[in-house]
C-alpha cells in the first residue's frame, strides 16, 4: 500500500506534540482527522506507532525508528518544494550568458551587477565565444542569452536591441595619431591592424576590411595567436593598432590610448538574443532587467551615456535581415 505524505506529516506532528489533540491544534485540523491519518499509516506499515493513553500518545519502538528516519526526509522534501517553487519564479537557478570576449565594463557589467545584487541565488555563468557559436548554443539551449551586435532577426530566436556604442581605435602612446582627439578611416589608410586569430579576430578583420573599403583604403591586417587582452598589450608595444568598443575606455591599460571613430556608421547597436522556446524564469527576469537599464540609458538617467556603454570587441558580417552588424564584445 502506498504511504500518503500527509499521514507521515500527521504522524510527526503527533510525535512532536505528544498527543493527537495537540497535534490537531498545531495542524488546525479536527482531532479525529489526525487520529485517522495515523491509523491509516499504521495499517499501511503493519505496526503500531503509538501507545494510546489518556494522558496522550507515546511512541512505540517502531514509532521512534520511523520518526528518526522520516523527520529529515520530510524536511528535505520541504526544502525541495521551496527550491522548485523558487526556481519556477526565477529566484534560484543558473543563467548562461554568451559574450564575444571578456566582460570589461559598460552596459553589460552594470546589467550583470544589478541582476546579481537583486537575485543572489541565481548563478550567472558568463561564456566567451564567437557569433555563430553563440547562436548555435542558444538554439541548442546551451546558452540562455547572448549579446551580439546588430538588430537583424534570427530564425527561432528573439532579439531585443538594447544600446549603442562607438568604435574606438586602440593606439600606442607616442603613435603619431595619439594626439588626435578623434579619427576617421582616412587617417588609418597606412596603418597596420592586428587582431586575434580566435574569436573575435575574424569578425574584427572583416569589419576593418569592409569599413576601410568604404573609404577606398585597403589596410594590412595581421592575425595574432593571442587572446584579446594580450593583443592590447601588443598594441602598446607598437606592433600595430586595433579596433575596440567603448567599454575599453574604462579599462586602464599601460601605454595605450583610445580614439573614437567619427563616422556615424561606426556607432553600432547591440542586442540581446535568446531562443523563443527557452522557458528559464531567470532569463525572463534578466531580459526585463536589461530593458529597464536600456530605458534608463535612453532617458539619460543612467550613470553612462549610450556611447560610453558597451562590450569589447568587433563583430561583423550581415545579419539575417541584411543589416550589417558591427563591433561587439
């Protein structure tokens, strides 16, 4: 015979209170209902759990053994129930976030910090990768959300534009262009660019070639087998220049200066992308927080302007809608 969990709870309440009457008061039930539940449990187990006396109910040896084992089990079940409820509300769990390089600052850092402060029981798992890798992971549900440049649609994905940022040129201190307050592509026609061999390097390369071609210039672009942070150090060693987004302005690296590109085409939109089939409650809360922060940025009520917020790499190619994405992190 199956054992009803309610009968077990009534048994524990009776054992803890020493009588059916007191257990009924604690449970806000009729005494007869509690007594009947315990009797059903005894019938199911085939043993007597209490010695019934005028003064109350005293546990038998079998009752003591059952109480010892059942009490922690019921406590664990209650914890599991609360955890499941909290997970369903997005109060606990894991949120997997894809970015295109290291989280350096700006909008995304502020978003993650705010979300973590309000939902400390949610683990935010930040993962690096390229655009195609992240889109594939989103469709496989290996990622909950990714932050990519551009605003075009992707099949089976939701996309929400959030903020914009301007592309910057990273130069070594002492470079002949370092004294300029801002730059355009015609200033870069004779420069050598360096990019990472792994993501986001190929995307950076394509962006440089495309934008330079708009100015009828064809710069030299060299791939380096290093991560983005090491690449920035190579720029400081005057091995070349590279492009980054506005978030790098807040990253203090020695022997480097950043100068914005003036062309409006080098102001790039960034969007959150997620699967429309993803039912992770933590994702819904995260997207809501992203929309709230984006609204504050647009209204000017954030500590940062749109051009001061962002991720830290360049992304290129065409979106599904044919719109050119640009630098991202």
